[in-house]
């Protein structure tokens, strides 16, 4: 007998004050917005043309209105920045938006921009992919994550050595991965000594992160005892790693995360 039923989210009750009168939400948009409000992490995997952009904007504004979040950041592809800006301004003409210019995130002006983000009550902050990676995650968050990965690999290695199976190649792969992560830790220590002190992503007050075209961050390295398996990535995407660190910190500290893509698989 079936004992689990998939939750059905019904957002028909959302009143959406502040939303422009010319906009009429479809039922799938209301339901998805309510799902974002109800959950800590949500994947909006609707097909192209189903209104994911407006869904995310309404979800962020309603989440703030209902007291679940305070400050939202939208991370979007560079070429869609203008479209997102227009959609936000049309949907919520009275919203307090922050959209950085390329100069705002230059090395000389970045600390001023980060201070503006941290000290003002923005409804929505819109940043392109290329700028998001310039908002630094704290070294402590990165170090904790890498240390967890090292501990996991060490456990895998002990299990491989204790087993009777002769898998020399598997042990070599694990040892190679361990060396790579240990080098990352050393590099981070050196980077921390050389880098100037600025506000980190964790200090900006962001408690809802929305990422458009989320499939762009799919090549995230992960630990596995299996190797040379078709379909299992062995790449180490820095962009995906940066996104993972920030999103995991956000979820651990009670924030919300929304990924949007028309190609979830």
C-alpha cells in the first residue's frame, strides 16, 4: 500500500499586495510561490514559457510580506539582467531594488557596494552570474566544508583498506582526492593572509537566494568511492563550488534557496 503522498501546494489564497494590477497570476505561479514560502529549498523546474521569472519575484515579495524572509538576492545570467530588471519594476513598481553596475563590483568600489547591501532594507537585489562570484564567501565556511570532505574521504580510505577487496586503484583515487583538498586548505590559508578584509556573503543579511538557469552550476565535485563510471562527474567547477558553499551556509542558518531551470534533468 502507498504510505506517502506528494504534498500539493495551493497558493490560491495569496493576496499579493503591491503587485501591479495589470498582472494576473496563473494557478501554477501561485502554487509555486506558496511552495517557496512553505519550504526552505525549492526547485522550480517548470518548462520554458510557464512564467518562472514572475513566480520567483512574487515568491520573494510575498515571503518578505509574511515575515519569512527580509532580504532577497537574485542571481541571473548576464544577458538576462535587463529583462529581470524590467520584470521586477513592472511587477512591483514600489519595490526597493538594488541593481549594481559593473563599476560597483570593481576592486576599488566593491567594499562600498557590499556595505550598501548590508546596511539597507532592500526588497530585491539583482546580480549577474559574473558578479555573484565576486561576493566572497567567508574563509571559515569554506574551511569547514573542505574539512568535512577530508573527514569523509579518510573514512572511505579506511574502509577500503580494511576490506578484503583488492582495489588498489580506488585507494589511489581517494588518496589523490585527499591531497587535492589538503592543498586547497593550504592555499586558503595563504589567500587569507594576502587578501584585504571586506564584508563576506554571510554578513550581507541575505536570507533568500534565487538562482536562475540553475543548471549552469551542475558540475559540482563530490566524494564517491566509485570511479570511472559514465555520468559521474570528476570535474571541480569553482563556480559550482562557490554556489554550493553559499547556499549550504544559507540553509544551515535558516535562510531559503530557490533554483530555477527549464532543464532540471
